[in-house]
């Protein structure tokens, strides 16, 4: 079958990239008879550009112009079998695409199921800057992916996934394609924490979800077999500038070499000076900021983040390239950048214990697991905190 998207892009060479041609065809598939000017308005394209796309898709045999634009039989087959829309629950899809709040009713059962799954996550490792997002946040990320035309028929990478976004994406796909044993595209996860990878693997097996996990230390380059494979990626990196740059770089290594691919970056709200440095990193990586959604992410018990974080949607360009290509040896996580020591007093025997990156016990969670060294009690109160910034 003819690859209408690539063929049209070669002939038109749009600055927006081939993804806009795909969306043009999909709009005609879902709303046959739409005038060219209306498609241009929906895709925010100049009418001459939309007209050029229309002419090429007609010439290739994917569209016909009869009382507006309509897919030919070959165009419908391509949209369903190659782009992955065959078997779609059209009613649910339309509701989710047109109404941002529709998921609260349409996906209420899926949301309850996801809440139960999320309760199976292991305790966070604060040394890795892990912070669990809520089930609602994880699901809203998946819906954002759908509304960004980056879910159906796409290969998706999760660069770190203690938030189980991979599971939310896969469950949403399963709900959109009821009765379909296999959907086109795939979802893959890279993470260093085997505990979360095991949970994701177990859930994928239990629910027959198209997820594959890879254990990888992102300080090292992404495995070669994962390079240039994906249509988008999600990441919620360590909340340091170098952590953001590293995870962004590893995700970019996995993306296909195409303009306009989305990147879903979750990050803490930061000061203007820090935000400026982030944007300078975006420029260096050759990506543009498509959208910033404040307070999009909500986290369980993350006082350091204020319980909320932003979603930054980036897009690739011809100049997109990883900032970090080789092994990374500099401080990465918050605990490496800012070393702190805390003193905790046992509420039973008053024994004082030191907790910190340079101590035998690195975190309060670790102290609670071990118990007080004198009486094994597991409840403590914070006495003091000392901070030393690395040179």
C-alpha cells in the first residue's frame, strides 16, 4: 500500500513536517465533505498550504473532492490499517477529543481500575528524585497524548516511569479499541528501578497490554536498539537542570528523525532564572515549546514540589539533537547536587540518628525500614537539618 504521508511530504516539503499531512488525512476520514478552508482552519494552516496538501493527496489517490474532501476507499483503508484507526470506538474518541472533561464520565471505570493498579506501586526512592503522581494525573497525561494525535498507531517511549504512564496509555488504547486483540504501535519503558519495571510488567501481562520494559541506567546512552524508534516520549526527570537535560537527551535519542514530534516533559515550577536556563537547554537541543500547562501534574505527598508540577509540551525541529550523547558522570539528582544531613529522634527511646547522602542511612524511609538502632521503633521526629551545597 502506498505511503501517502511520506509521498505527499516529499512532494510538498512542508515546514510543519509530515505529521500535519497525517492529521489532514485523518480529519477528512472522520469528517467527510469538509471544505479545504475548514481543514486549514482546524490545522492552523495557510489556505495555500492546505490546498497543496489536498492536491497531492488527491493525485496520490487517498482523497477525492466531491462536495468537499472525502477519503477514497484506498484512503480509508490506509487510515484504518496503516495509521491504526480501524476498530476505533468513534463515539468515545469524539467525546474525548472535543471535551477536555469528558473523561470523568466516559472513563470513570478505567479511572477506578487505574487507581487500584497505582496502589501497587512500591515506595518511592527519594535518592532517585522519585515522586508518585496521582492516578488522575497519569490518566490525564494519556488523554493529552491522544488529543495531541500522538497515541493511536504510534510508538511511545517512557523515559522513567514511576508514574505508570505506560499503563495509562495502554489502558486508554484498550478502551478506545474494544474487542481488538492487538492495536498498532507500541509502548516501551526505560527505567533503572527494577521494582517499578516489575509492577509494569506484571500489569501488562495481567491486562494483555502492549508494553515492553527495559532496565537501563540513563547516565549511559540509550541502548542502540531503541534509537530513532519512537513518535513521542514522556519523561518526569530529576528536578535538577542537569537531570532534565539528560532525560531530555535520552528521549531525543529514541525519537524518529521527523519534525513536529511531541515531547511531554513534566517538571517542577521553578524560578524565572532557572526557567531561563531550562529554555536555553531547549534551544541547545533544537526543540520548541508548543505549550506549558501550569499545575497539570499532582503528586502524592510531594512537599518539595508543593504537590503540583507543570506539563511542558515540546516539539522537534530539523535541528533537534541530544545535548548529552555520551556517558554522564556529573551530579544528577537533587541529593547529589545539594547534600543534606538530617537528625531524627526516636519517639520511643529518644535515640538520635543521622540521615543523609553521606551517612549509612540515606533517607528517612530507609531509617523507618531499619527501625531505631537502639529499640527498633519506627516513628521519628525531625530535630535539625543541615545543608551543604556541592562545589
